[in-house]
């Protein structure tokens, strides 16, 4: 049984290694990507459950996170520092309605580091992002806060320079209130994006 398992693992790793050995990019290569899709509210973690009187919440809808599945689009740019690593930035806009009709919007803007273990006609970018996001809830409440994300994508280049892909990952954005009386409501918002992308590379 152990020999069969080892044989199966090797048969899966050999094609991956073959893809990973190809290098499509070089230092100075550039890439522009447009993404659009859906965002799923995954959780709200309150830092002080006793002080806020609120329990942690999971998944969309009333009685859960209070937010419905929303939409997202973004534009990003990246430049390669090595054949496998790129540095860049991304600016996006996300919106979700709450259980009523109040709009929650988030504008993330962040720097990102991306690793390309597989590249060529088929790319697998793995990104880490760090920056800020501007929140607006309804017409009166707004907040500037930190933002971090992990993103993994699968992109197929149907032409040499143009590709389409699908991406997912995890966003983390803390709600850090500035006034001391509101500190008990500080929390961490987690969202899962599922987006399609169009990429141009040069």
C-alpha cells in the first residue's frame, strides 16, 4: 500500500515539476490584471466578546455576519524582480449589502508580492498583499483601516500575451475604532473572493 501511495504521489509531482522548470518571465517583465467577481463574507471575529456582548459570526446573511454575498473588481500592476518573483500593487472596490438595504463598501489598496512556481501557457500566481482599506457603511460611517490578503490563481494564456484566470484566497481587514469608548467593538473581518481575471503580460 505504501509503494502504491508513493507511486501515485510521484506521478502527480513529475508533471508539476515539468511545468515549474519552465521560465516565461525575466527581470523587468510586467503584467497588468483586471479582476471581477464575488466576495463571500466568511467571518467577523470580535477581539472582546464580553465587552461587546457579541459572539463571533460566520458566513453570509442575517444572524450570521449580517452581510450578503457582494461584488468586487480591481486593477493591478506588477513587475518581475526575478523570473519567479514580482512586486506590484492593486486598487479595488468591493460592495456588500447588509441583511437590509444598507450598502457596505470597501476600497482596498495594497502592495503585493507574487510567486510564480508554475509559468508559461499556464500560470499559478501565489500572492501576499499588505496595505490599507477604506470602509463606508451607509451614508455616515466610514473608517480607514489595515488590510492583508492571500491570493492564489490559475491563469491560462490563450494568446502569448493575453490570459484569463480564476482566483480565490482570503482577505483580512480589522475594524479598529479610534475612540476609546468604541474599542470594545473592534473586530476582524474575513472575506473570501472568487474572481475571474484578464491579464496582459509583456
